[in-house]
């Protein structure tokens, strides 16, 4: 007997791909806030995000009569046809996050558009809209996610300790704070404020706000442009290196990504400057024409693929090399870690 699964079951299965731990929820919610044009975002977590995640923004909000729709699978305001996939400029586009989150937690959304006289609050539990009411609230959106995986025990077991789950979230929000230096980002963990970025667009300042203890002020600015590629950011001189790539953070078209291509460009640029197994810090922001890369490789969107990888590696190598040579005379050697 072949049967089509009930919506609730199908949603739970699909949710597993998008939402595998508290970090993925925080990531999806923060990306929604950025897509909504927010200039201020507050992220609050408790117990590593397992018990409580709240993301508040001052973005465009959702119309009261659209709130339920936002929780349906493949419901998105960001693309409307297949060809839009070739030129994605928003962080979201799959229309899966809210549906997935709501399938595996107790979720609540409070939202108001600038034109609406009042806001609306909708509670959703295990994919089912539970309560809806009008409410007074500022313009923007707040999403609260409680009791993650309360209805999927297998997933619950897979989560690590509160401390490890929260450190993944803190790492991600730190990265996002660099990528979106013009957005004021506040991070609160178990009731204590970890940082607030000024939101004034100064990336260097944000690197210092977020990473000062590890990095200090040894960073060299990099900048370059070639064809449709442009690169900006900061790298450490050969005098400051780490035992891991933890301080190599990459953004491609505003997305925090893992990129072997950029890692390779860095390694080549430093090849005669650092010993094997030592890695410089690098905060690199690469922009490329959307049609030259594919961001739709994995539901978590942490991977991108370029049409021509060799060109990108070589471009990065050259720009970094120039920056390093211009700072040839850095004397002191400090090995961290
Ligand atoms: P996607 O981001 O891929 O479109 P989501 O499930 O994350 O899918 O969100 C569904 C829709 O809900 C979005 O397309 C957007 O219209 C709306 N939405 C979600 N979060 C916010 C937010 N913080 N502010 C405004 N609109 C939002
Ligand atoms: Mg989204």
C-alpha cells in the first residue's frame, strides 16, 4: 500500500534537511531579517538555543493576512520563477525555513509592517497554526523558537552540550556581524550581552569588536578588482598565524561560506611566508556576478560553486600577494594557539 504522507509527517522529514541543530535555526532567522532590510537585529539564545531562540529585527515585517502563508513549504516572497534562481540576490529563496522550524519546535512570530496600524502574533506548533491575534508591537519581526526537536527525539539526542551548541551560534553571529557591518547586531546568551556592533558600516571596527582578543591590530587591508570579481577584507601578516583555519572567514556575495577555492588562494599567497600547518587570519569579502556561481548546492547554502574556480583562486592569490609584499617589513613573530 503506497500512500502519501500527511503534511505534518512530510514537513517533519523535510525539516531535517534545513534544520539540524540550533545554529541552523539562528542562521535561517537572521538571514530572513537581513533579507527584510533590517538595520538592527537582536539574537537571544538560552541553553545553546535548545530551549529558546529569539531573533528580533526592524525590517519590513509581514502583512497580517500573509503570516500563515509564510509558514507553508515553498512559500517565499523572494523568487517567483525558475529563472530567478540564476540571479539570486537575497539570502533566502527556498521558502523552507519557517515551515521547517515550525515543524520541529514551538514557534511564535510577532510582526508588523510600517503601514499596518497594529501587529499580529501567530503561534505555530508542530506545523499547525495554533493562535492568532492582533497585538501592539514595533515595526519589524520577532520570531521565538522554543523546545527545539520536542517532537523529534532522534534529533534531540543528536544535539551536543549547551556550551558547544552556543559556541557554534556565537561563531556564526560573529561572522554575520562582519559581513553586515551596516547592521547593528546584538548577541545575548543566557541573559548576558556578548556584543553589540555599532552598525556604522566599518568592517575593521567590527573585526576588532568581535575578535580583538585573538587578532589585535595586526591586520593588513586587501582590495582588488578584476572583471566581475572584487575582493575586499583584511589578512594577518606572516607574523600572526594560527594552528587552524578558524580565523579564515569568507563571504561570497554576502553569504558566509566554506570555500576551498579561497583557502587555496590564501595558501598560495603565503606559500613562502608561513610554515606548513600555520594559517594566517583572513576576513575576505568576495563579490562575483551572480550568474558565474551557484549557491543552490546544499539546503544549508554554506557551499558555492564557481563556473571557473581557477580564475577565482588566482585572483585571490594575486590580491593577497600584493598586500603582503606591501607590508614586507613586519618584524615581530607571534604564534597564537
Ligand atoms: P525564504 O527566506 O526562503 O523566502 P522562509 O521560510 O525563510 O523562506 O520565509 C518565508 C517568507 O516569510 C519570506 O519569503 C518572507 O516573505 C517572510 N519572512 C520571513 N522572515 C521574515 C522577516 N524577518 N521579516 C520579513 N519577512 C519575513
Ligand atoms: Mg529564509
